C-alpha cells in the first residue's frame, strides 16, 4: 500500500511525502563525479507494491536520489543486491526557482521538484523473525 501527504518545512514551503513497500531494482550513479572519480549521488529505483485494489500488472515505481555518503545508500545497495523487500519514504521538494506560493499539488513533480530518499528499511516477516530468533 502506498500513502501520500503534504508537509511544510521550517520556511513554510510545501513538499510531498510518499511512503510504501516494494523492492529496490536498481542503484545507479548520477550527477557530479568527485575528485577520486566516485559519484556523489545515486538514483534508487524502487518497484512499488501495487496499491490495494489496483492491478499488479501496472508498474508503480519511485526514483529518489541519495548521497553516496548517506547510510541509506548502503541500505539501498544491500536491498538491491539481495532482493529483500523494503518499506520506503521519499520526499519531493520544489526546485529553488519554483515560486513558494504555488501549492505542491499544482507542480509537475518530474520537472518542478527533486525526489529525495528519506527512509528505507528492510521488511522482515514476523514468522521469519521468529525463526531467526530461535537460531541464535
């Protein structure tokens, strides 16, 4: 299930928050390359579980950006490598040149905002957690 709501930062600028569950299908470098030839940012592609009542054949995905030195980058890389399910949260913040008085609902998120990975956690099924607890 995916949920969405609008929040405001400390300067009263609206931003969109979405959260849901899914699988990390790619972690790819984007943007500026640093002095040691390492990328500064990565785009995380998350294949989202279809919202309740929607057909699974329709592909829902989110593509937030995360800094290479952010701990969420390591979580995303592990989730993609081992294909474990995740619960995620992303935020769409307007670009600096977009007027603050425009509501976030009137923005074209693909061009007027940047998507940032805000949270990413592994989902461990309760029955699996019980088995893991017994093995220790």
